[in-house]
């Protein structure tokens, strides 16, 4: 008897300028009906590609797919959808100008017999699905105005709306905070209890142990292991994912903070009618990692954009060392050592349609050694990119491959390579390990700790509370645009406490922002 879903001997090779990239090499997966099946593997292992083939988005070169005992050919997404297969993608594909509900029903809008969209019906249907998931979303808001976490929910709603029986989630929690992850995991349990089957891609060990029944591990396009989750420990799981044991704790030595490198004084930022940042002041000192904890959409993004010069503050001042930078351009600030890993790596952090080398030199092409008498030295550009590929272990065969063809984790590595190689004094890191496999995330932690040791400073914006707990010397909690708590290592802080401040359930009295 065949399993509910069987993909056997799946091969897929991409070609870039004559170079062959074998994404899948005889990959297999067998999924039982009504289970949650984890699909794991390091960055670039082929997870997204295998699932895109199942969702009819990519075409396999070889192999067979059996769904419910029948061999199926999936030549396009509508064929897969007609069979009841739906996929929540790793990267968003929403239309900014459309509202939440318009995005959710796009292509399958409820219409009257004359073909007119039945708005009332549409609203009711979407609201019902949102309610079932416990997602709080303004259905009439334009997607362009939403935070990454909210967009992720729209993507999920879009797939749930057509009620598929097999659902694929490709790293659905990377931009969600703890509480939101909990609610998504509940939705998945609920879907499972309704008899649906789920394939779940994630790099997060805790989640995999919590919700999956079985796992399949890919490495370099091949299936290397498969088995029941209840026989696995966290260590074993990490070993399966990256092929080696990686210590899960992060070693951090105690050290005293040095002089002030960045100061924000009474910053106010308006976004449309809303006061996104409300009188925020803090300072960052050399040799520190300071985390900003907050639920997506509480002003942290606008605050970061004002510090970087992408957004004009309504009032307030920003200093780098003792120089005021409030009216400098982003490039001038960058030249002074202020670098940035943005949360949105596709639309802000990189340019998918430019190649890897161009993405790396975008902040330095106008300076020596890249520019000579106004001309860009292409050889130096590609040499530098090749160096980055080796140093940061980017899985790319050529320096002229488009960044859009890299796997999610390798796009992130490319951005990190550019920012770190700019030798920042201050790094603003937003969800910096999002989408990275366990080994790469560990590498990034080492890089951040090294910056700290070298008396630089990292402002860490992260929804991953474990990351905050293991890296941060201090935590600033932001809620509705205000700093509501300042937690320092000396007093100690717990996950629960941070959570309460983030949700606005608690607020510190007389917040002290100076560091002794
Ligand atoms: N459209 C494409 N063109 C060329 N190469 C591609 C394309 N899509 C994926 N690849 C390559 O196929 C390989 C597998 O990529 P895939 O996105 O499936 O990895 P992944 O396991 O999902 O990784 P991650 O955890 O980083 O998301 C990578 O080397 C990637 O660069
Ligand atoms: Mg992927």
C-alpha cells in the first residue's frame, strides 16, 4: 500500500549561464495522511524546491509523485490546487496595493452570477477563516502598510481560504514572535485534528519536536534520513539537519561597556496619522549587544529607519559618537560605520534581479579599490564576491548568478556578508538569523559576539526570545512606540517578563536609560 503522498527519485537541475546546479538528486519523501511531517535540512538543501514541485510551481526533471495512491503529473499550480495541495511560501507574494481580504481571495473571488465581485460575501468568508486561526488582522488594511508578521498571516490565510487537504508550510514562523508562533502551532494542530496533512519546513528545533510526527532530512538534494519524531532529541535533530553536533548554548564572556557610540534623544517619528515612535531615548555603548524586543508593528521598524536616515523624524536627535547625524543622508551615516541587516531581505536587503557580486558591492562601488578614475573595476568586483562566497559559505556557483536564484538562507548570508565586510562600528541587525540553518545561525552569533569583543555595538531586533536571552547585555522593550522597560543583565530578566512588557501588560516605573 502506498502512503498518502510519495515522491520518489525526484531530480531537479537548474541552469545558470551554462552552469548546472543540482538542487535535487533522487530525493524521496513519504507522508502519511493526517500527520504533520517535518522537512529539514541545511540552507540550500533543496527543501523549497522539492515542495515547489509538489505545489506545481517548479517542474521536476525526473521522479514520480503518487498522491492518494495515484500517480499524478503536476504541471502547474492550478493542477496541484485542484488536487487539494496548497503551499505557504517562504517569501511573500502579496500585492501591496490590495487590501488583506483582496489578497486572500485573489483569483478565487466570490462573484455574483454576472461576474461582479461580491464584497460582502468576500469579507464574511475571509473573516471566518481568520477567526478560525485566531489571527487578528484588519481585513481592510492595505498589505503595503502591514508588518512582516502580519503579512505572514495573510499568506497563511490565503492558502487556508481554499481549504486544501495537504498543506505545505515553508518556514512559516520566521517572522512571527513567540505568541504568534504559539497561535500558528495551534492552528496546525487544529488542521491536523480535522484530518488534514501538513508538511512543515523549519530550522527551529523546538517547533519541530513539538508539532511533527515524522521528519525527513535532505542534504545536498538527497534524502538522508527519515523517521518518527518521538525518537529524537534536540541534539540528535541538529545532527540530522546539519550533519554534525553543534553545542546549543552560546558562550558569552562578561565585559564592561565602553564609551557611547550611538545616542538617540527624544526621537519622535510619525507614520501617516500615527505616532509610530513616541519620545524614545537610549544610548548604545561600545562592547554591547542591546536588544529591542517588541511585537511587530510597535514602532521598532520606524525607529530603525529614522536612525538609518530612511525616514525623517518629526523631532529628536541622533548622535554617532559626539557627532549629530540627524540630517545626514543614509550613505553618509553608512560611511561613518552604521550598517544594517534589514528584516525584509527580499525587498530591502537585496536586489533579486541583480547578481551576487553587484549585491555585495552596492555600498562601495564608488570607492577604491572598486572604482578607478570613475570606472568600476569588474574584475575586482567579482574577486571580492568570490572571497565572500568562500568566507561566508554562500552556496552559489558563480558570482554573476542572480540573487533571486539563491535559497532563502543563502540570500540572507549574502546580505550578512556585505554588511559585516563593511566593517561596521554599529550594526543594526533585524531578525538576523531568520531562515538560517542551525550551523549558520551559530556562525552569525559568533560574528556578533566578536563585534562585541572588538568594542563595537549591535542593536539586535529579534522576535526570537531565546536569541535575545543568549546574546543581549540589555533589553529595551518597545510597546506602542514607547520604551516601556529597560532590562539590564545585572537585575536579570526572564522570557516571561519580557513577554509581559511586550504585550503591554506591564510597564516599568521611572525607566533608567543610563548604563553604569
Ligand atoms: N530558480 C532557481 N534558479 C537557479 N537555482 C536555484 C533556483 N531555485 C533554487 N536554486 C538552487 O537550488 C538549490 C536548493 O535551493 P532551495 O531553495 O530548494 O533550498 P532550501 O533547502 O529551501 O534552503 P533554505 O533553507 O536556505 O531556504 C540552491 O543551491 C539554490 O541556489
Ligand atoms: Mg527554502
